[in-house]
């Protein structure tokens, strides 16, 4: 879910809310109940999951250590637990 930034027109409070894209913008400040406006922010990055990544198995079998340096599987996808 995207995070939207708001500012209260009455008290000046700036706050963020995670909302579904299908939800309308908030209209009321959680502090003073004044009118709020959604701010235009710098945006956020998107995380794309690439299929096939980590399929080569855990680095433990190849190097004796996992991606994070442990000597046993750590649970990260690149260590083969979730791939």
C-alpha cells in the first residue's frame, strides 16, 4: 500500500498514512479535526521481485557461508529458504 503525506490547514500538523490506491484522500486532521490536504511528495521507489533470482540455491553449499555470513541458513530468499 502506498504511503500518503498530509498537512492540516488549521494546526499545520504533517502526518503520513498508508492507504489503498482505491481509497479517497483523508479530509480531517487526527489532532484538531481541521481540514487536511494531501501533499505532493518526492515519491517512493518500487520493489520489483524478479523470478529466477536466488534459484541457484544457498551460498552455504558453494562457499560454506550464507549471504549474510552465517554458517547455517538464515531464512533470506537468497539463502534458498523462500525461493
